């Protein structure tokens, strides 16, 4: 070891530094021996305490444990491990800003704690497992270390809270174990709770940090700190309960006092450094309960070691072994098979979980209607007061009805339904245990919660839970279930005499009164939810025709594409986001609800808007279609289950590379020189001055339409409309002051794109278009724009390979044989001379047999001009 001492430091200071370093080195070398001594001393004391105990009698007593008690202990152990997942979530929030998938957190938490509990030395064993799992998820070693530290603090906060609550609630009972006066136990408990409250207040006043540099940890806020304490209480209490239910009747300890003893035993086990606390934990229990027969006490501890330590360890070891056997590699055969299986079952996962949630509600309602098991009630009386059990019965019935309604939200893949279902099912697990030790119900609900957490990504829609009136099917289903459970209760209690007093009788064995009150709660909650859904259900979204400009401006400030200005054309309907910063513009033709382009506005609203659009289309039995969508949003439409059909490619000229200089700009210089010799000039008319030129512009537009023998189109391109054109600057080409050609300008974001919409010219003036485009590109480049959008070349960029999709072959055939009607190849060739970057454009639609009708509807919609859209 090297000790660094500053040059010129006083001799006394140098000696002090050396002494400190020598003591530190001694402690480092002595620590393994101290740990070994503690382990040996603990095991020696344990051996002395069990010297006269028959191991065979202990094993025989453990083998007689009822199966339901074993399952209850295992279920409570799983609750404890589920709370430990929360430890890691808190640690992640404090240690890093990186996002780690919930599956990874659950896997890393369970395996690290289960292996650490079994092997001991948790900093080494559990830390290694965490580093293996979280390191592959992108966390650094320092971040994993901080996560581990925060998780450890959460455990100690939970134990402090349990000790404090036990001291305040049951001071006299604890006095029988620690020998201290009851008043002192209450004072110690109150002091611990006050210290925890002070910690919560201290953390809540402002953001706190602990440590420096890479070891710096962000402490939780006030509510987060309170949540961590709550997690710790749930973990320690569930672990203690998993042993308490196995303890022999001679124990005679109420749960609060037993939880205090359990927490003390855990602390002694940690201090002993013995693997899994073996020996230390048993010594604490034997000393705390000397009046309990040792064989029966040790048999309970043996079974608990199975349910809380050994079984979770075996499961975690198998999972971790599979993980390290590279089964998670993307190219492994097992993972390929799992991905295929997931693709097959993923469409039905929401429906399956919705069914399980509905069944969970049915289980809670049925349980509330049937008599309780009196053997469990006898045990429950030592755990919770009667008012808690009565309230739990009411909450359980109400939660059952809520789960029936929530199942509909899960079927619709609503994120809000997923969140509320997790909360309600968690509450259902707690009240199932508190109202009658119904551990079977708690395990069923816990299993559904586990599946919901596992498939969290299946629930992503942002719509409100009760945003729509419930369909008649759901109304009938909920009413039938409530009616069935009420009939079941009256059948179960048909021999009892009902009276007005029965509603107000409260007793551990008065199940009939609890059934009546629970049924009333179920009816009231169910009627309230259904009535609220019918009154406050959303109506069809507000549509504006034509739109009010101030409704669109906020969303247009986010728009990247210049063609978002089509919103002002006046031929579309609108689905606005409630925040007002995004919209979808669409028109209806037949059954096709055709949205023009991608959702416009705040990109974070795109997914939610799409699903709102889908819901509106579904309510009207239509087909959702998105026309001319960009590659950037393709994942959005694929997530929505739509198919993609390539329509063509859009030409974008890179203005940074566009120049009149050098050999590359020779053609453009010639075009400008030729235009100057012909007396042509380019100018931009500001939007404010456009109305004064309408007569001349209209003459050019009419001549252009007459020459082509066509009429106005619409929807995806502009048409002549004075209210529309007056909103934009207009580029014009003149000769001797007379307008020969014009185009209105669409401006995107600064640094983004600029393009033109309505382009019109007089007959026999083809050269003016080169002047118009070149001048506009120079104008856009000077204005700080990065791209000039030349528009789409339909049916271009399609593959001609023999294995290409049938649509590509059909479209290529149409393009080849329709040149005299439209000029597909000529349009592409004209735009190609500007050396653009081509970007594909797609049609996103349900596809399949509906595709021909959709294409016909879109074509008709565009060709019909200003009057092409119809109302739904």
C-alpha cells in the first residue's frame, strides 16, 4: 500500500497519516478473520441450542405441514419478491437516466435477490448477478453499484418502519421478547417513525444528492421516499407473514410483534455474514420464543427456508443459467422460436388478459357472496382488527366490479386501463388476505398482475378509460355477473332470517351481513361507473369545415413537411388532439376515411391521434387510410396493423449543394440567361398583396386548365380558391409586367423544406418553369432553407424484379402504357435533371381485398376537386 504525504508536511502530521493508514490496512486484512469468527460463533451457539433436538422429529413435523399453508407461505414469499422489484426500480431512478425494460428489471431483481438470499454475501453474489444482467442492458459498473446501494437503503428503511410500527402498535407484546418496558418500546418505535417522517420531509423540500463524481446518487423526493418506505414495509411484512403462518399455535404472537422479531432476526443474519443467515436467523427465533417446542419451531423454519429461500433460489438459478447459456442471443434457435410464438400470440394477448381480468372480478364478487372458512378467520383475528376485515370485504366487492369494467379497457389496449388494473388487482390481493385469508384469490390475482407486467408493451393506447359509452354487450355482461353473485349469496344464506338489523351487524362470523353490504357496494359502484360512462362518453370529434386558421396554427408550428399547408385548402375534415397542437386532416369517400399525409403537429401526439382516428373510423364502419405517408412514420402505421403500398417517390433538391457556379450550374445559368434575353423576370408577391392580382392570376389559371382540357383536382394538391391563395406568397414570372406563370409557396420550418403547390402558366410558355424553379431554389437557399420539394413522381421507383410484389408489377405496367394520358416517365425525367434525392411515399391501409376499392376511392377523391369529399 502506498501512502501519499504532501512534501514539507509537519512530522506529527506525517505520523498521524501513517497511523491511520496502518489501522485501515489492519482492518482490511483482519476482516475475513472477523467474519469467519462471527460465522463460527453463530453456528456454535446454534449447535448448542439444538444439541438435544431430534432431527428426525423436526423433519417429520415439517412433512405434516398442510398443503394450503405451504402454498400460502410460498405466495407471501412471492409478494415479498415482487416488492423487491420495486427496490430495483427505485435504484434505477436514482442511479441513471437510462431506460431499462421492465422485463429486465424483474429478471435482474428476482435472480439477484433469490441467489443472494441463498448464498449469502449479497454484495458479492447479488451484485455479480446484477452486473451480469444490467451490464448487458447498458448500465455501467458505477450505475449498478449505485442501484445496489439504493436498494439496500430501501430494505433498511422498510425494517426501520416495521420496527417503529411494531413498537407503537404492540409495545406490551414486544416487551415480552426484548425485556424492555412497554413505554420505552413505544418511545423507540415513535422515534423511528419520526426519524423516517423527518427524512421524507427533508427529501421533499428540494432535490438532494449523496456522494461525489461517479458515486453521486440522486436521493428520492418526498413522495418517492415515502414510496420506498412503503415498499420496504411490504417486503419485510410479506416475508415475515410467510413465516408467521407456519409458526405453531404455541407462539401466541400477534403479527406486529412477530414482524419486529423477524426484522431483528434479519438484521442479526446480515451482521453474521453467514450464507443465507443460516444459524443466525434460527438462533434469534429460538431465543425469542423459548416457550415454543424447539422441534415444532425448527420445522416451521425449515418449511420457510423452502418457500422463501430454496425454491426461489432453484428457480432463479435455472433462469440465470439459461440466461448465461446464450439462449437470449438473437440468432439462437430458442429465441427465434420464442419470437415466432410471440408474433403468433401477441394479437390475442390483450383479449386473453382482458378475459383473465374479467374472471378476476368474478372471483372477487363470488368470494364476497360466499361464507368464509372459519379456520382461517380464527387465524385472521390475531392479525387484523374487525373493522379492517369489514372494510376489506366492501373494497373486495367494489374492486370486483371495477375489474369487470377495466377488462373492456384492456381489450382496447388502453394504457390507463393497464395502470388502473395493476392498482386494483394489487388492492384486491391485499383485501383477499385481510377479509378471510383467501390466499388462493391472492395468488390468482397476483398471477394476472405478473402477466400484465410481462406484457406491458401490449397496452399503449392513450384514450380515456370511460371515453366512450359502454356497448350493450358489456352492460349486459356486468349486470349478469353482479346479478349472479347476488343470487349465489342468497342461495348460500337461504336459511338465515334477514332483517333490517342484519345490515348493521358486525361480527367475525356474520358472513350474511357482510354479503348484504358487499352486494350493495357492488351494485352502487357498478351503477355509478355505467352511469358515468353513459353520461360522459365522448361524442364524435369536432370537425371544422372549413377550418378556423387559429385552430391550426399551433400544430403547424411543429410541422416538418411543407405540404401541411393543405390544411387551409378547405376540402377536409379534422381530428384535433385535445391539446390543440396536432391534427389529422382527412376526407371520406365511400367507406374509405383517407387521411392526407402523416399526422401534423407535435410528433409525440402521433400515436395517440392515430388510435383516435381508428376509433372514429371504427364507429362509422369505415376503412382507415393514410395517403402519401413518409418513411419516418412507417412504424406508426405498422403498429396500427396497416399494410403499405408504394405510390411513388418524392424529389427533394439539396439546396446546400445547389449552385449556379461551375460545371454543375451551367444549365441553370443558361436558363437564367435565356430568360433574361426573352425579357422574362421573376418576382414574389407577398401574401398581403395577392388579392389585388387575382384577376390576372385567374386568367392564367383558366388558360392553363383549358389547354390541358382538365378540371381542378383537390385533396392532395391545391385548386383555385381566393381564400386559400390569399394566405401564401406567390412566385410569378412576368414579361413586360404581364404575369405568364405563377405558383403559391409553402414554407416549412427554417432549415427545412420549401415547395410550391398550385403551378399555372400560359400556353406555349414551357421555358418559364425552369426560370421559376431555379429562381425559387436560389430564393429558398438565401432564406436559410435546406431542401426544395419538387413533389411526387407517381408510380416511380417501383421494383421491376420478377420476385417483386404484384402491386409493383401492376403499377409498372400502368406507368408504361399510360404515358400519353399522364406522362409518368416524363414527369420523373423532368425532375431528375435537378439531381434530387428521391424519398418514397406510401399508402397505409388495411390492404387485402379492400385495396382496389381504397385505391379507387382515393383516386376519385383527388380527381373530384373541391367537391370530392363527403361527410361520414
